[in-house]
C-alpha cells in the first residue's frame, strides 16, 4: 500500500502522483477519462488536478469540460470522500481574473460542474498583479469559512507576490496557502528553483509541479528523426534542440535501463524527491500511458542516480 503524503500544513493526504485532468474532455472523451480515473483510483490514487478553464483552448469547448467529467465520475462511483479534487480559478472565459467577486462566482460554477459541496484544494491559476493580495486572499478566506473550499493554493505566481500573500494571511488571520503549483521538471528547473522555492520551503508549502514530464518529452518518446502523434508534439520536440535536453535523455536512458523502469517513471521519481515537492502532476490520455506514471509511487532513486540527473539537467 503506497503511503500518502501530507499536503503542506493542511489535513489533506495525497498519493505521490497527482492525476492531471487537463486531457479530460480534450484528447480523452468521457469514456476514456472514466477508464483512466478508475485505474488511477484502483492503484490507490486519490489526487485529481483540474481547472475551471480546462479545456476552453480546444476547438468547440467553452471551459469546464474537465470538471464536468470528474464530477460525473465521482457521482457514478460514489467516492467523493476518497478523492482530493484540486481545481483553479482565473482563466475560465466566463470568469476571468482574480477579483474577489469573480473568485467567489467562479468557485460556485466549479462546484456545480463538479457536482459537489466542496473543493478540496482551490488554486489561483495565474496571478493578477493588478489585484491586491488582500482582495484575493480575503475572497479565498470567505470560501474556506463558508465550507466551500478546504484548502487554498497558488500557481504561476512570483516569489514576491507569494510572500506578500502569506504575510497578509498571517497578519489578518485569514486562510493561508498550503500548496504551490509551479512549472517544474528536469528540463525546466529555473521556473521554480531559487526565490520561489525558497519562499515555499520557509512557509512549509507543498509543491505540486505541472509540466512534470515537459509536455511528454521526458517520457523518452521524442527522439531525433521521430514523429509523434500528439497535441503536444510541437512543444515537446523543442527540448530535443537543446544540449540539456539531450543530456537529460541520456541520463534517463541509463538509469531506466539499469532499474528496469520506464523513462517517465525515472523522471517523475527525480521530481517527487526534490525539496518541497509532494506530488508531481502527470496526465494520461489512455490506460496504456498510466502504469509508467503510477510506478513513481514505488521507485526511489539512489543518491547517485538523483545526482546524475541533477547534473545532467543543470
């Protein structure tokens, strides 16, 4: 039985891999999404990540498709109490921004789509520096006090704004961020390491990185001369053009072969073991993609293996 990890100072305990819901209603239809969610839960997974805007970026979608599918699945399986649902606010076309009024209206819309009374973890998706942190944190605090949200987090925020938010929470005795969702992986370390990670570490925040597999690049399926049928192929293929990308793939190949593990599993294991990280986020469009992700729960890299990847990714 995989041990769960405590999410910062909250009372939430989560599986060491968060299942990304960005593909639900986009590249995975409802039936495929249900199958992936069923398999994830069967393996002990309990931490599902989504956003109110997923997947407004897909042709024909208007946003909220992912939340709707997750809500239907939880309702059909009767497992709401067993699933930690994280969603986000600020990017839905009908609820843009982080004004206090919008945060509360967007939360109500998310609750309706998820068909639930509460959100376990509610993130600000993209910070809006023009909105005072007092207004943002104040609105989130109201949601917590109303029982609509259990814990709050931030994503895509500067170290300065994060610290300012934490200071306001402490000073005004308001709900306090417990989690941070940064862009972080073996080929994108400076997007988190440094000032932002320092704030998270000092404040006891749990990091839940997105783009954990660099849009699929860290699965190892993108190689020179190969063509991959994926909606993310363009972005992932860019990493092949960098010296760091090539070095990281070589190190991953070596460790994966020695451990009899999938390349994606090794990449996630490195990330899961980084300071402050509680659970990387990774998504699976099909059942076949899921085992390599779930295996991170049972793979611990040696200090030497971790150091080799850290050096390759420098």
